[in-house]
C-alpha cells in the first residue's frame, strides 16, 4: 500500500493590512460633532461677552472724553465743550469750533445724557458747575444686561459703578 504522507492543511497567513494615512468616516464625524458643540458654546457665550465689551468701551470712551476736555481746557487756556449729538459725543474747542474728539455710542447702549446737552470745561481744567448740574442725575449708560452709573467730578474724573 502506498502511503501518502498526511498533508496538513496549510493556511497562508497574510499580513494584516496596515492603515497608513487618512481617517475613517466615523472618526471624521466624531471630530465634526465635537467642533459643532464647541462652536455652539462659543457663539452663545460670545454674544454676552461682546455686549459687555460694548458697555465697557462706551464707559471708557466717555471717561477719556471728559478727561481730554479738562486737559485741553487747561493746556490751551480756552473753554472746551463735550456735547451729545444723536448717538455721538463730540468734544470741541469753543474758541475756534475745532473738533478735538468724537465717539459714537455702540448700538444697543443707551444713555440718560440727552441729545444737545453739553458739559463745559474751563481753564485751569475744571468742569463748569452749571453745565454739570444740568446733566441728568443719575447719569447712566445702559445695555440689555446692566446699567452703569457715572459720576463726574469737578476736575474731570469719571467714576463708573455697575448696578
């Protein structure tokens, strides 16, 4: 009898296919989902931050304008005037009518300082008491989220207190 050696079943072991580049569709979807959640959170909180920044910018601009009015009156020896004109505040040299500074209230920021009201600064850099008394009391800047009360001193210092 002829004997045939038993042949074991041979399996060819193929090397596992290695992924060298790229992402699977599942990985891309997970990354996009994470980015979407983060973008949503940033958009919601970003609006609040921007509204707060508008109010801070308005308060700072008004403080600088008052300080600049007092400084210009002292340095030039002339009366300077800060006037609200619509949504703008304009600082002028009354001797020649030249505009020294202009800034606009950001959209959404309201003030109790009425259109046409002025604050005068006299040499040596003091706030004119009559024009100061004519301003609203309290003088405020208001956004949708808060109100800031402004107090102007006789030397042109503006203190801001959030309510």
